[in-house]
C-alpha cells in the first residue's frame, strides 16, 4: 500500500522526475489517476449527499412522532365523557344535569326559561329518573312543571321532544283536557292548567364535544 501512495506523489512532482520513473505509458498512468480521483470525489459527494438526506429524515421522524402523541392525547381527552361535569349548582344523574327554579312562572314561560340556558324542561325517561327527581323535592306541597303537555289535536300527553307519553313510566293524576300541562310533586304527577304559575325543573344532557376539537 505505501508504494501506491509513493506512486501518487511521483505523478504530482515536476515532469523531469516523473519522466524517469514512468518513462513509458506515463499519459495513461496520469489519466487513470485523474479518473480515480474524480471517482473518489464523486463517491465523497454522494456519501455527503446521502448523509444529509439521512440526517434530515431522522430529524423529521421525532416531529411526526410528537404529532401522533398529540392526536392520541386529543382522542383520550375527547372520548372520556366521564370527565365532563354539570354546571355549578346543577345536580347530576348519569349523563344528565338538573336544576330546580326558585321562582314561579306559567308552563310556556318555564319552557322559554329552560331553552334560554341551552337546556330543556324536564323529560323523564324511566322510573330511576322519576325517583331521583322526586327525592330532590323537599316540600311535599310544591308542584314543578315538566316538559309534558296535553295536545289538543291528538288528545294525548306529549313530551316536548315530540314523543308520546308511555303511561307505564308515569301516571298523570287529573283531567286530560285542553290547556293542560304536567307538573311533578314529591309523590305524584298532576295535570294542571298551563296558565297557572309553578316552579319548574330544567335538564341538560352531558355530551362529549368531539366535533369542536377536530
Ligand atoms: C385518534 O383519532 C384519529 C382521527 O380522529 C384516528 O385516526 C386515530 O387512529 C385515533 N387514535 C387513537 C389512539 O385512537
Ligand atoms: C323524549 O323523551 C322521553 C322521556 O324522556 C323519552 O322516553 C323519549 O325516548 C324521547 N324521545 C326522543 C325522540 O328522544
Ligand atoms: C304544548 O307543547 C308544545 C311544544 O311541545 C307547544 O307547541 C304547545 O303550544 C303546548 N301547548 C300548550 C297548551 O301550551
Ligand atoms: C304557549 O305558547 C303557544 C305558542 O308558542 C301558544 O299556542 C299557547 O297558547 C301558549 N299557552 C299558554 C297557556 O299561554
């Protein structure tokens, strides 16, 4: 190997010396070295180019990784509705929040009051909810409007979400006649004249806010 390097040095020295050593075929020898050098330079350049590419790729991958991390975190926070809570002073049963008014109004005005707070007059979906609400009521003599009234056209009790009342879930005491609205007490649910003034109960459903995030 050292001889090769000697040879290389020779070619770079002035012609007078190299002429003696490589008297025959000197131009061929020189050309071969030039080609070799060019090859080495090309090789070096491509190695540098490749390493730059590799470095830029390895720098990119942590960024991609972290964006995946963010996505996973985002899914985690948006897909756990258990973390959502009712507003202050509202009571919670499963995924619903409830509040009882302190003033008294007509059924129509109570309906309007609940919808102002992005909630609804109470809809009772099962016996468990009925018991929960009746347990909240302290004063046995009080009546509270719920989201149920008697429709003149169908002659039936109808929830404000459009569904007809299932009489297995709750029984209404009183008359089934026009301008009748339902009010709940600690023990029973009554048919009352819609224009009379009572307190009322609003409900709000807790739901994950997935759309707002993505
Ligand atoms: C997170 O949600 C995105 C789209 O919303 C989905 O492509 C990705 O697979 C989810 N990641 C996990 C860990 O659920
Ligand atoms: C309307 O509310 C009642 C009482 O909670 C419920 O039984 C019924 O399924 C609801 N209907 C719709 C369409 O959500
Ligand atoms: C009963 O409730 C419906 C809404 O569900 C309303 O349009 C209608 O006016 C109410 N009836 C009375 C007598 O207030
Ligand atoms: C409640 O309002 C509806 C229209 O929104 C009306 O038709 C109905 O007569 C009102 N009921 C009472 C008791 O004021």
